[in-house]
């Protein structure tokens, strides 16, 4: 069975703030944000505009990428969106072996 696919995306809200999320279908997720049924953060800040997306990738890898991007400062996020800041996709940490 193929693993589920997911995308990571960055949107700009009406108030100029950035929101980072993951979705299996970006178009459907953006429609949810615009309808006020998406994330709690974007409910009062819609409509949103898609600035950047990446994928498809496994769900776990998309969640790791989302976390990585959320750790950036606003200027770093803007540089990343513009393509001047390059970040490698985070790799899965090696499994610890039991003795």
C-alpha cells in the first residue's frame, strides 16, 4: 500500500501574517481557510493567499518540514519564500537500538 502523500504550504493572511500548514489537498485546504473552517488562526484572518508550497511527500516528512519552517523568524521565512534561503529537508533521526 503506498504511503499517504502530503504537502507543506505557506499562506499570507489578510492582516499580513504568515501561516504554515500541511495538507493532502492544498486547493481544498485553502478553500477551508477562506470559508473560515480551516485552522483557528486563519478563521478571522481570511482570505488567505498561497505564497509557497512543497510536495508531495510522506505525511511524517511534511510534518517535520512544517516544524522546521515554523522555527524560522519572519525575515528568514520571507527569504525562504523568495528562494534566497535554502533549507535541506529534515531527515528522520536514526532509530536507537535497544541493548
